[in-house]
């Protein structure tokens, strides 16, 4: 396996992970006020 191919696949995986985390964060409502008490 070439290094360039590995980096390309790794970059795609990172982008997918970012989208997944963004979706998870968007689903969770913000919990402000309850935490600081």
C-alpha cells in the first residue's frame, strides 16, 4: 500500500467522523443553567 493512498483513505475517514460527531452534537439539546447550579 502506498503512503498517498493511505493518507487519502485516512482523510476520508476523518471527514466521515467529523460529520458523525456534528450530527451527534446537533441531536443533543444544549444543557445550560442546570450544570452550573
